[in-house]
C-alpha cells in the first residue's frame, strides 16, 4: 500500500496535479445524477478541455442530458494538450504555449448525421458560432477572479480537482453554495475543513467507488517509480491510486439504503475505549444490531453511511476525551478529567507521544492499542 500511494504523495507536490480520470469511472458515477443535469449549466473548472474525459462526457451527452451550457477551463501549460481534439487548429489559435483556456458549449448537433453525437461531432461543434473558445488572462487557477465568475454562473461543478488543493477547492464550492460531484481521496475526510461538512450532512460520498484503487492517466513527463503503473500500447502512462472516492452534495436514493446489521453486541468482540465512552468496531459490516451507544468505526464507514440510520458524533482524534494525556519527563500520564487524579502511567516513548490523546482501546482497565482513523457514530432510535 505504501508503494501504491507514492504516486499520490508525488501528486500532492505537483501544482497542476495532472491526473486524468478514466471515462468508465465517470460514466459509472454520473449515471446516478442525470436528472439533476437537465436545464443546468455544468462547470468543469480543473479540466484540460483538450483531453478531459469530463469535457468529452458532457459534450457527447449534451442533448441527452438536456444541458443548458457546458463550461470548461484548465490550468496553463497543459502537458498533453491536443492529442485527441486539435482545438487550437479548429479555432486557428496561434502562440498557445503556456496559455489557459475556457470553452463554452451552448449547442451540440449531429453534424455527420449518424444518429449519435460522438467526438467527430464534438470537433464540428467547436466551429459553431454559438460555442466559444477564449484564452484566459490568468493561469486558469480555479481561485482566480475570472474562474470565480465561471463558478458563479454554474449550477453544478463536476471535475477532478488537484489533490494538493482539494480542501481549498471544497471550501470554495461551499462559499458559493454550489452543487458538485468531484473526485478526491478518502483521507481528506479527516481534515478540519472537510469532516464538519460530513457531520452536518452537507457532503457525502458517491456510490460507484467503495474500495480498491482507480487508474488515472498522467503526462508523459510523470515518473513511474511505484508499483501499480503501466504504459499502454500507444505509449500513454497510467498509475493506480488507492483510496479514491467521489464526493458530492447531490442526494440520490442509493444514499438512503439501510445497512443490514447481523452481529450481536459482545464486550469481548467490541472493546470499550480507555479514554472515551464508546466501543470500537473494527469493520463496518460488524456494527452490532442491538447496540445504540456510541461506536468508533473506520473512515470507510462513510461508504455505507445512511443519515436516516446513523448519526455522526465526531472524529476520533478530536472528540473530547474522558482522560487527559500529559508528558512528565520520562513518563506519560493519563489523568481523569473529573477527579484530576493520575489513573495510569507508563514510560515515555516517541510512539506513545505521537499517539497523544488519540483513542485507546481498554484491556483490563489499561490503555492498549490506538485504532487507526475512527469516526464516532451512533444509531438513530427511529431507524426502520
């Protein structure tokens, strides 16, 4: 897993984060939202319109989805521009190096009369006077003034934002009260800007990706130093990234499906935490059917989260603990908050110091292991 995630860490160091989402992944997710798109302006504001499968998806399905308008913008210095759609030649644009662009699509016709709209028709549609191509004044950053104007015009945003700016991107979408369907990494859930949105039921995960990794195309200059990479027969580079999820605030019926619970509560199977009043559940599928108290569950619980069935209390690392974790020289103490008395002491180690006041599983009244990445939840008493 560490090797597979190397590419993600490298992307976080790359300003452009040029990871291109596969069409199959786009189609599998967006088919659930087609009723939301009718009559709407769609914005893809982190997409090289020359290669973006988001642009291709909405251009090809423009009439089928009943779109009002499609707007797409990209960063400057696109590394793989023009390989499938030679837009520069279509609009007779010169000196285009290191430029950022905007394309607005208002009308799509079946120009070759084959009964379907495909990439051939997309090339023709770019010559339509009702569709426009323009060079942006800035570098195409989604936070720039001219890209913000595009955002204000849009009804729904659909894209793969830069990994390194994911939090900034989501904050911006909520600032302008936008609906969206975007790709990110599950680890973003634990950040201070993202988790409160889940807790307030203002953001949730999509439905088509629940586990495993996904493949992304990357520029030719991208180094393939980790496992899970390949070069196809055309010389295009691909990497696989773990923990990929769709993030959205568009509600669909699949989100309200109840999770079937089968296991019964057993204190030996579901130990309590030493420093917080809740039990630890190691797998979402193991949530007991007869327990209504607080539970710590893995972050991947959000793949199955139904707001009608569960309440999100907080994130394990931040919930208020019943014990104070403090360092005193070569010793670490747990102090009871109510009595202010030391209840447990053990030698100082770097590992223990890093755990800090994170959740600790209790065994025989003593703190033991610290589970990774827990969300605190509680069943709703009115669930069916």
